[in-house]
């Protein structure tokens, strides 16, 4: 009997020892699995588990799935690409706006330059005329070349028509660029006068000085054009009306008048009709 009881006690101790070893092995395996899972999980994963002290269970550390991690990475890449595209679009729009502004400014500058150049040309032409007239108006009639005194009454035909038209314009104002009928500049008046007989003169005094046949100033006849300045660069034109006089659209202060040629001798002459 004593031997049987001893044998039963040894079997119980052996069984208890075996069960303890098994439990330890299971726990070790679970802990090892958890450790490996924790190492493979993303570093930013937050472990959530019940407190072992209150529940008696082993804490469980959840890990993000591979699919979730890939989705988050793709979303981050997509956001970066969109931001880069927006930045590129903004840069392109800014560059286009700057180009448009530069083009607009260049066009405005070109218009201003053209207007300034035109104004300068007008002022230069006016100054040249004024300077030439001032210089010649003060000359001594005795020193001027002699001009044959031809009466306007001797003119006939088309020349008479030109002179008649011109004398009807005396007293009208001088306006730069005007061609009549209420106002004229010098070449506008001569052009209008010769148009009455079917002769179309060029518009400017420079061009009119090369039109027709050149004649010496000392041999002019009624109806001849008189010029001040070089041939092709004349700055003023008038029409000889006879008796040593010419008719012209002089300047803004005089308008259309008849003047003595001896006080303002021309430099060249042209016979048109």
C-alpha cells in the first residue's frame, strides 16, 4: 500500500511538471510571435491592448495590413504630384502674364515714339519755314535779283483761272496740313489752285519743287511756282502773280496774302502750265 501511494505521488509530480513545461512553451511561442509581429509592423503603429494586470491576458499589438500601407503611400504620392502640377500651372500663368504685359508696354512705347517723331517732323518743318522767311524778309530789296515785271493782266487761259482762284482765297487762314476750302497751308493752296485746271500737283512743297519745268527766278511769269529751299527739299511754295508779287498761304499770323517778292526772294521756280 505504501509503495502504491508513493508511486501515485511521483506520477502526479511528473504530470504537473510536464504540464508546466507545456504552458511555458506555449507562452514563449506566443510571446515570440508577438515580438516578430511588432518588429514587422510599421514604426508609427500604436499598440492597443488590455492591461495584463487587470485582465490577465497577454497584450496584442495590431499591425497595419500591406494593402492599407500601400494605399496610404499611393495617396501621399498623388497629393505630391497634384501639388507639383499646381505649382507648374501657376508658374506658367505668371510667365504668360509677364509676356503679355511686356508686349503691351512695347506697343505703347512704339506708338509714343511714332507720335513724338511725327510731332518733331512737323515742328522741324515749321521752324525751317519760319527761319527762312525771317532771313529773307529782312534782306535789302536793292540787293535782290531783278525780276521782269509782268502784269497779271497779261495772263490768259488756264493761268488766268489759276490766278483768279488764288486771289479769291486771300484773307483765309493758314492751317498746317489744310487743303481748303476754308483754310490752307502753302502747298495745299497751290495744289487746290492747279486742280481747277485739271493739273494734279503733289501734296508737299518738296515734291512740287521737282514737278514741271525748272526756270530761272529772274524769268518767272504769272502762274509759275516759287520755292524757298533746295529742289526736292523746299520748305515753302507760292505762286507768282505778276508785278513783282507772289501769293501764298504764308503763316498762321498772315494767312493767305499777296507779298512783294523783292522782300522775300525765292531760290527756285517751276513752270507748270
